[in-house]
C-alpha cells in the first residue's frame, strides 16, 4: 500500500512540475507574440522570435502529451 501511495505522490509531483513547465513556456510564447505584434514586419528580430515561438509551441505540445499520460496513470483503476 505504501508503494502505491508513493507512486501516486510521485505522479502528482510529476504532473505539478509538468504543468508548471507548460505554463512557463506558454507565458514566454505570449510574451514573444506580444513583442512580434508590436514590431514592424521588416524588423530583423522577427525571424528569430518566430523561430523561438515555434520551438516553444512544439515543446508545449509534446509536454502536454506527457502530462496527459501522467494524469491517466494517476486515475483510479488505470
């Protein structure tokens, strides 16, 4: 029983950390997008900002898939 409780505690911790990572990455994407929207289309920083935003969005998609698997694993009867 203790090992099951420990496993659920570990899963809860993993879910919490994963959620914090997603939130931080999403906040950075929002910041980048606000910056991009305020820049003229000819600004030389735009390509690098777009690349960073795209990379973070890809990371968010992958991380949320991991998070979904963790949540499913934590559900009773799984």
